[in-house]
C-alpha cells in the first residue's frame, strides 16, 4: 500500500478514478471554490488537507488568480497522490496567472497525516482550511476537525465536503436482473462503510452531524450549502469510463452484501464482451450533490 492510510485503502491505486471524478465534478467544484474564496482577505493562504489528485485546488488556483493571488498548500499522506496534485495545481495556477496579469499563485506540497495532532505545527496559519471527503476516513473525526480548526488563523474558515446526496448513474430498469439495482448497490455501499469505520484502528463514533461537529470544535457562523453535479444522458466524454470505475468499486465493496443475482448483473455490466456492457448504453447519466459544511474560527 502506498503511503499510510487509516482505512487500509490503497488510494494511489485509485488515482484514475479520482481524476475522472474531478473532471465530472469540475463545474460544482469551481462554484464551491469561487464562493469560499470570495469571502477571504487579499492574498490568502488556502490549505487543502487530503488533497487527493488535486482537482479541487485547481479551482482554488483559478479563484485565487482572479482574487489577485495567494498561496495554496497541498497536504496528503500518499506521496503518489500528492505528486499528481502538485503537478495539476501548478499547471492550473500557471494558466490562470496568464489570464490574470499581475496575480501570483504560489503552490506548495507537504506530506502529512491529517490524524496527526501536531499538524498545526507543520503548516502556516490558513485563511481557508479545506478537507473534502477525508475526515470520515480518520479514526477520531471530531479530534480531526479540532486539528483542522487549529490550522486556521483567527477569522479563518474551515470547510468540509462531507455527505450530500449519493450519486446515481443507472436507469431503474436496465434490462437485466431485478429493477432497482442501484438502490441495492447504495445500500451495500452503506453496509461496507459501516465495516470500513469499524475496521479503522482506534475508531471513535461521532453520533451527530457535521455542523454540530464544527460547533463542538469551537467554530462560529456554522452553516452548509450544496452544489449539484448533473450530467444528463448520454453525458460528456469520460462518463462511461467513470461509471465503469464507480460500479467496479461498488461491486468490490458490496460483494458480501449483495444477492448472487445482483453480483451476476454487475459482472455482465462490467464485462466488455457482454451484450449488456456499459459501453453499449446511451442512457448513463450522473446526478448527485456535494455538501460543504463550514464555520469561522473566532
């Protein structure tokens, strides 16, 4: 496994899926980045904790360039992902700077574990601390939010992308197996998630919502907003490949929670030689929502 992860997931192996998701999420991510950066002071520092392949920070780079510049610090525990993120964000920053003469976006990368309580000592104080779909992979989610809060400067914003609406991509009746496959896949994914959390060494339950967690971390002006991800059928280039990756992951996660008929249906959808292969469909779509929970450090 590349790098240290608490959830025992090889995130470097998921690089292709992360890139594809970033491409399809781009309109939603751009809207989120613009909304968050608009409230920051001049030349702010943005820290992207658990940056993955860097998709969100490419949009932070564009928003900062339009905001007269600033600094982006990428943080991840997986070196392979961090290297890809730094490459992508530097490219985005250079392109954005070319269209915004006089603005300067600095990009730095730091290998670090988000569950490390000493993280605030490794990083400068930030005007925006961003963590997307990463806190739920850490042993003590509330403690991790406390650490993120400590990274923010007084008046700085902490924003977490967690939850939202599960993504749908298949018609209810796909012409093979029992209708409603995607509903059962999402239920299997939820069962897998429970096991994933239980399998994390030292996992601590957090029996309340994200806004309450932000308030318990001492943040003020806590609120949430969502951005829609909507690609109607037949969808843009790359959608079929993304759905294939997505369903392959669900097939792996849900193997112990699905009926044999559903496992056989998934195998047929994913088999290039099958008459029911995803690549032969023109009715694939992508619909879901990303939710951002945010607050300000007093």
